[in-house]
C-alpha cells in the first residue's frame, strides 16, 4: 500500500506538460492518473471540501475509454487523459450543475456548455464539479484553504483553485466577474489565468454580468494554464462577445523564449492603502530584485472610480439575470446576493450606461503604459488568505482589470510570515494573452532560480 501511495504522489507531482507527454506516449495511462487523483481526493476532500459532485466510477469510465482510443493508433487530443475540474456553474450533460444555489438543487442540464464540449473533444477527463459560492457571488462556500483549513480559499471559484492546490487534479476551470479566478488562485498558491474578455465563450454557463463574466483556468504553473486555455479559446455565435478570428497559440508561445528580457511596470492600484504591510514589503523586495527590468508608475486619478463603476454594471446586470431567483426562491438566497440585487435594482439607466463608457477611457490610458512594458505587475490580493472562513476575501486589486477586460495571470511567488501563499498579479494588453503567458513563465522561472 505504501508503494502505491508513493507512486500516486509521484504521478501527481509531475508538471502538467510531462503528464501530457507521458499519457500520449503510453508511459502513463489515463486510468493510472485518474486513480492517483481519486486517491488524493479521498485523502484531502474531507478537510478541503472542494467538490460539489464527484463520482470515481464516472471518471474511471472516461479514462478507460481514452486508454482504449490511444492503443488504436488514432489521433488523440491535446489534453488526452488529463483530469479537469469544472466550476459548478458550467453546464454538464447528465451531471449535476447546481450553481451553488439551493433553488437549483438536483438540476441536471441536457447539454454541455461550450467549454465542456471543447474539453471532451480534446480528450480531457471531466473529473466532476468543483464548489462555487452561491450563484458565483460573495457568500462563502464550504471549501477550505488546502494550506490551512482555518483560512478562506476565496471565491467564487474556490473549489477549482483548492482542488488544484491540494493536488486532487492538475487542471480546473472557473470564472471571474470581479476577482473570482485571481483571488482564490493567490490564496491557494496556484496559477490563475483570466484571459481577455470574450476569448472563451460562455454559452451554457450561469450568466451573472454579461459585460464582465470571463472564463478562466487554474494550474500549478503558467505552461499548464496555457495548455488548458488554448483548448477553450474560440468563437461561438451563441455568445455575442466572442468573434471569429485567429486565436493565439498560447501553449507554444508560453514555452518560447522571450526575444528580449521582459520589462514590467509596477503600479499601486486603487485600494493600495488596503494592502497589508507584508504585501507591500514583499512586492518592494520583488521590484528591487528585478532591478532595471521594472519601472514604478502611479495610475491617473480617474482609475479611482473604476471599482464604483464596475460595481454598478455588475449589480445592475445581476438584478436582471438573477431575477427568477428573486421572484421564485428569494427565501433561499443569502444576504449577499439579495443585497446586491437590491442595489442593482436601484441603479438608474443613465448611470449604468455611463459606467459602460468608462471602459474605453481607462483602456486608452492603460494603452500608453503597455507601450512601455510587457506586463503590469501588482498585488493579487491585499494579503494572504484571511484566517476567516466567513469571508471570500477582498477583490479590490482584481476588479479594475476585469472591468477593462484585460488578460491577467496570478503567480504563487510570495509567502507570508504565517506560511500562507501570496500571489503576484501580471496584467497584459488587450488580446496579448500569449505574450502575457510567456512573460508569466519567464517571471515564474526567474523567481524559482
């Protein structure tokens, strides 16, 4: 039994790209990898509680079919045999999708979401559904931080981040409307990638705020995130915010060597006064270590209004898209959702439309910054995960970039004095997802030296 556990641990410790290559060559079977994940889930799930729905037999059935396909010599997909967890607001046919809501208990969709169809076509093993907060908003979920269960795992993609951080799965999918990919990734100590708005179709995913909702991914490192995200990029006529265009080769670019050493601009985003002292100190040390590779710059005054305007959009659109919950199941909703919808109902049309006008203004100012650097560097959260399971943490350092629709990567580069991970956030120019991932890999490997 001890040898089996050691073998499973060794498998799960492999980088995602090495897992992929071993699966493709037959050196590692999909069944063996899935069994290792099942063993880790059995060991960690009672404490972490990352799963809303998981059945080992369902995962093994997929793995056996993928192993049988490989030995036929027929083409296999880019994610062949790799287990992936899905946030429980992403529709999965014949598998529960309950949106973290009591009103949707027992809901089983008839069709897969766009991203699920893409994952299956790429050969991924759909391991199950990871925990989300209620309707992907701010009410804390049952998920705990794998590093210390007394600390929050964040929200709303807490289950996806925690499952990857605990080694239960190598890859997971989440969504972000404010900071729901970046924040839990930073708290749990993994890589989180939120691409450019509109890069990944959202058809078949619970819609909270169509002007902001973005699909993102989790992995241990930037190359794993690139591998997963590349499969999901695409155009879907059912999502008007996507467009038919050539999509970047994220994985190849992320693995390539930058033509020159990347340059960074360190900014103190709105809310900087909320940053904890050790966050400020750690970032100051990082900036000093990067030396001439980084320039410090303050954002113009109008950026202070971004959080307010993003909130107006989010809450007004939530009031519209969650109306059926308020009408039919108000008594089951937590105060966080009810209060946000009440605020959204009070937003005037002129203020909502005015808020939408802010995005191009802010992006125009940021465009001048991106002419001077490969990525903006800033904190991912005010500090490490709070020692408080009644909060999902503060998205103050994430919402600006979500509002602007820019690609963002958070990297687990820092450690707090209490041993909890802290994330560093990199922000790229609109549409420069591949370049951002390449820069993120460079910084990730530079910090590891």
